[in-house]
C-alpha cells in the first residue's frame, strides 16, 4: 500500500487525479457538470483534465513507470 505522505504516494495520487479528470472530460454530461468551472477548487480538476488531455503520452508513460515502481521495486 502506498502512503500519501511520502513522495511516491504523492506522485501516485497526482497521476490518478490527472488520469481520472482526463477521463471525466471525455464524458459529455460529466464534463458540463464537473469541469465547467475554471477557478477555485473545481478549477484544480479542470486544470488536471487539461494536463491529462494535452500531455496524454507523457502521463501514460509516467503511469506505466509508476506502476512498475510500485509493483516491482517497492
């Protein structure tokens, strides 16, 4: 299990947030409901969705590397 208070736990949490928000951006009803605000707390989710869609190759590679690290190395 990954601890959120460690650096690798924080990276896992960030990657999961970016991947989840990018997925929710592809669903039309959820995009209008969750990702319409660009400021405040909901703006963090909007920005994570933008990062996930624009840098999808880098996010996918980092997810695979983090999965390898968590499952094999750690």
